[in-house]
């Protein structure tokens, strides 16, 4: 039938302008004609549309002419999708039945009259002439394409994401790109790569709906692949109690380190080392600029001074905690050590929970807080952008003071309000942490133990292995080396840097090998003899310039003492030279006289007979291996005389050595 352009546009669901343009260029798409307009004014187009009830391409049976339409006939979806709601299924079935009944209605029954005759069963789908025409077009199009007409009438909002347009190979490729860890393409890049492989890819919006639906249906799996730590904290079961096996104080400690979420005034985020007693939840926290085994040992040292010596420590497998220094220290202190595998924070949950509590309870309120993660950090920076603009303007204005530096301008009272606050210093941060820990241990009731950590600590009356010998603790915890004392001091190389340690008492040990115990800060070392006698505590030569001058003076003084004693001994030797030489000459002469040959008046046979008959006489003259041997033997044999006394007065050092040997022989 012939209809106006307006009716044709509504029926075909296109614009009137498009139809007129097609007619003007004599397109074969539409059959048209020119007729007089209303009132015979001008010419207008009319478009030929096929009658709706004469479609021969639709194979419909068992539908009779109706005057009052009902919903009694059986009608069902041939391809019901599993994730369509019952309401959408019911609406699609009603729409399909209405379309079939409208197509087979009596000749001469207009759509408006047909709709009026519908029963109340169809009120749910709100049938009107416009909707009915659209449903009929979709139904006819699906049947002509060999598809199920009712499936085409399903509400798109009820369909599973991407399940109609995407094939299995499409979905598999999309998921493969989503799961890859070497690259992280966005949705547009995933779609572009899929289009290079599959030429029949649907629209990017279809892919987006599929991705969103998959993430929603597989939330746990997606979180595990995207953020394992977060997924572990959210989804991993946490039945029972991780502290149940630790029944008393210092039965076990958990150790860990983290970078503070606070930027200090020196522009650095310091490393926080912490340990926690699993039984009582008492903690000990230290701060370091960088991570190292010495930071771990310092934290352990403070913890043992505060809580005592633990039986077991639980750490991760970071290089700070598995170093030879820490391993040897645990052996010397008889401390058990357990290392958990990488990325297993749930196996030391108490220290991880403490870090979270400290961050939320303390760091968030400190000037210089930078956020827990990248997203929070970006939000903080964005929030500070306006403040920074004002600060930049104020700084620029403050620099305009002629003849004054910006730092001087800041000190002026009238400029105090021009400048915003600055982050805290590292010393202030440590002070705030210590104050917060006192409150944490004495006032905050811990949810796990149902009391404060200090109350739980005092509840156990068992003995604690406490530290009483500070120097002994340093020996046990420090790294031990052997070095030869040089004229410059003791040289120790660490990380390519050579440090020289000096002390005035080392002047007495130049050239000797000593034992060196490294302090955890490397600013000083403890010197012991190989026999274990404490010598001194030497400092790094480059740290304290004032101490350098004092050390040099004291070392020179010690050297001069030794030099003075040596000079005194040398002078004594010079003054007694003549006396000693005379005594030695006499002793040597006496010894020679005993071996002078007598005049031989006897024959050989007589001499031989005389030797055999007469025993060898003791001449009473002895040979000594030096003055020390002479003093020892004559004292023991009771042969001491004035000559020995004179020799002893002139050789007092040798005499003292001889007397010590006499005492040893008598005692032995």
C-alpha cells in the first residue's frame, strides 16, 4: 500500500530526510511516486510498503482467526538462554504470541482495533501500535534469516554479556590477553589485536560487556590474578588462631620491615624495623635510613633489652634476615630461626597487622603522610595541588625582600603566616612512634587477646631470659673479624668504603693481631686481644674531627711513655756497662781456668789408668745462659752473694723476670 513519507519513516525506523534523499537520487531501494500535496499545493512523495498480513516467507501454523485474542495456545522459546530471568522469558513469549496473532488477524482488522481486543494477559508487555510494529519487524527479520523469532524479542538487558555475538574462539582470545602478565593491554588494545586475528569480531561495546560480565562472575579469580596480596587478605580462610601455639612470653617473635608512609623533612621515607611478641603483642620499633642486616640486629638488640631473649624468631626470606651476620648471631644467642617463603605475609600475621594498625592509627595524622598505596598517594597529591600553588606564590613573594635570603624572611614574625607547615624530622617521627607504642601497649585493648599487651605480658609469671651484660651482648650480636693494628689504626672495608678506627690505647698494639667486633652502626668497633682481654672502643676516624685531635695526642702520649721507659733502660745499661763487663770477664776467666792443661809428666798409660781410677771432680764453677739463668739457679741453690746482688741492682728488669721464674718453679 501507498503511505506518506512520515508513515514510511516510522514504519521503517529511519528518518524522513533519508527517504526523501533516496527518492531524489532515484534509488531502487524504495518504490515511490509523486502525488499532489494537501489542498493540491505542490508535490509530495508516497512510498509503497508491503501489506503486513501478506508475508509469504513466514511459516506459521495452528493459528486461527480471532475476534477476542487470548493466551491459551502453547508457545515456548526454542533456545532459552540459561541466564535470562523468568520475567524476560515470560515477556518474550507474550511478545511472540502477539506478533503471530497480529500477523494472522482478520482482513480489515486494523492494528489499533486488534490491540483493543487483546486480553488482560498481555497488559504486562504494554502493547501499543508502535511497539507492536517494531516487534513484528524484528520477528519477521529473524524468521527470514532462519533464526528463532522469539529469541529476537528477548530484552537485551536480560541477555548474558557477550553471549550472543561472541563465539568461543573470540572469548578465549580476549581472556588470554586479560590473563597475560608480560603485557597489560587496555580494552581498546585487546579489541584491536583480536580484530587482526578474527575478521568477524563484533563491536567493542560487545567485548566490553563480555569482559565486565566475566569479571563480575569470576571476581575471586580475577582478584587473585590481578592482586594476589589483596585477594589473600579478602578471600583466604582464616580459621583458628595463629598464636595458639605460643603459650608464654618470648616463646616466639615475628620480625619484619616496611617503608614508612611518611615523608620526613630530609626528603626520605625511613625504613621501619619492628618485632612483636606473639604471646603478649608487645612490640619494639627502630628506624633506619636503609635496609641492612645491621638494621635487623639493632632492632633485635633493642627488643632483647626491652623484652628479653626469645626462643624463636619468625622472619621472611629477605637478604637482611638471611645474612650470615644474623644467622651467626642467632647461633651464638641460642635463638631458633624460622623463615617463611616469599609473599607469605599470612604466615606472620601479627607483625603485618601491627604495621597496618600503626599506619592507620599514627601515620595518617602526621604531616608528610604519603598514602598507603599509589592510588591514595595520587589522591593526596591532587588534593595538595591548590595548597602548593598558594605556597609557591608565598615563597616567591617572600624572596622579593631586598638584601634578605628566603631563610631569613621565614624567621620574621610578620611572615609566619605566609608559609605552610613542613613534614616532621626523622627524630620527631621516632619520638611520635615511641609515644604511640606506649599508648598501644598500655591503653589499647587488643581484639585478639581481649586485653592490653602489657596486661597480657604481666599475666605470665614465668622467667624471662634477660640481658645483664651489655658488653657481652655486643660481642654476641656483632660481626667478628681479626685484624692487624697498623700505624694508621685498624682498617675495615665495607661496600667499597674503607673505614679507619683509632684509639690511643691501640698505640701499644701496633703490629699485633687483635679481634674486632663490629658495632651495628659501623661508627665504632670493640677491640679485644686474641686472648679475650678488652682493649678499647675505637671510633671511625672520619666521623668525629674533634676526637681525631684528642686521639692523636693521647696516642703520642702513650708512645712517649714507652719511649721514655726504653730510654731509661738504655741509660741504666750504659751506666752499668763497665761493672757488667768486668763481672762477665771475671766469670769468663774463671771458667777458662778450669780447662787449662796441666803439665803432663806422666805417660799415656799412666794417664789412662788415673782417669779410670779417679772420679771427675766438681770444680764448683758453673756456666749460665745469661743473667736471667744465673739469677734463677743461684737463688734456687742458695748461692746468692754480693756479686749477684750488684748485678741485680743494675739489671732490675732481668732480675724481675728471673724472680717470676723462680716463683713458677717453686709453685710447680
